[in-house]
C-alpha cells in the first residue's frame, strides 16, 4: 500500500525533473542563426545595425555556413575616433570589409582558442592571432591593434559569437586606400591649414599692435620736426625787403 500510495509522488517528481531538464536544454540550444543571435543580444546591437547597413546579412544568415564572429560591443563601436564611423557608413564596401575582418570560417569555441593560434578572416584572407593567458583572450590584428574577448560562446545554428571590447581595422592593401590613409592625409592637411590661419592671425595682431604703439611716436616726431623747421627757417623781422627794380 505504501508503494502504491507513493506512485503519485514519484510521478510528480519525475515530471518536475523532466521539465527542468527540458528547460535547461532549451536554454543551451541555439536560438537562431548568427544574425538572429546578435540581434537578440543587446550589447552588440550596434554590430547588427552595421551588418544591415553594409547589406551583408546573407553572410550571417546562411544556414549552410559555419562561422565564428568576433562582434565588437556597442561600447567598442562608440569609442571609435571622430569621423571613423561616419566614413564607413558613407563607404559601405569598406564597412563590409571591416565586418568580414571580424568573421572566421568554421566554428571555434573559446576552448579551441589557444595561445599563438592564427585565424584567417573572410576579408581577403587576412589574419588575426590569439594571445591567451589563462582565461584572458586577446585578439591581435595585422596592424598590431588588440581586442579582449569579454563574452564567449554565444551559440548559433550556423556558428558561434564572441563579444570583444574593441574594433579591429583590417590592413589596407595597395589598391585599397582605406580610412587610415585618408584620415591621416586629411588630418595632415587640416593641421597645415590651422597652422597657416594661426600664423596669419598672429601676423595681423603684431602689425596692429605695432601700429597702435608706433603711430603716436611717429606723429609726434613729425610734429617736432615741422616745428623746428618753422623755427629755423622763419624770416628775420630786421631784414629789409629788396627794392623793386624799375
């Protein structure tokens, strides 16, 4: 009788554990493709927006693909220097190159990111290397820029995402006059223009200052000279006027 009466309790416990297990499994299962997972992750919403702006959604929604994406966080994108993001939004081909530089073929979990590992990106087969010390993961670009992996192993049906704290700019090729070269030239020309303007303003200021202080002395000196000239060249009152010739 005790065994029979305990059946409902045992059944309830089994059902409870089954539900708990199914919930745990559902949480571990991918909730969509790479782009869908990125869209559902608030901390990389800016990355998702850039993918849409670059019109390369198909790269990340392709279910036949296997991808590893190092997605810069919102904070990382906001920290870009003035004008960088504006430049890339105006040049979507360049923007696509930057995003593809953060994308690797193949699914690589954090446990597979070993120290010294070199990864080939989807942008012109350029590379990113891994520096790992214990649980600290650092990406190093060909330009020497670094980014830390802050969140690891966001599973997707067609790959995996890792969130990083900095944007890595791809190396510019000879045929690709990237933002770095253009911004440097533009920055140099702006600096030169500013220096010339400052020099001109300083010259005008010095001339005005000189005229302000020098003109009174010049005018006073001229007045003294004229006064002395009148004094020495004034005709004598005792001198007789020459008689007219008839």
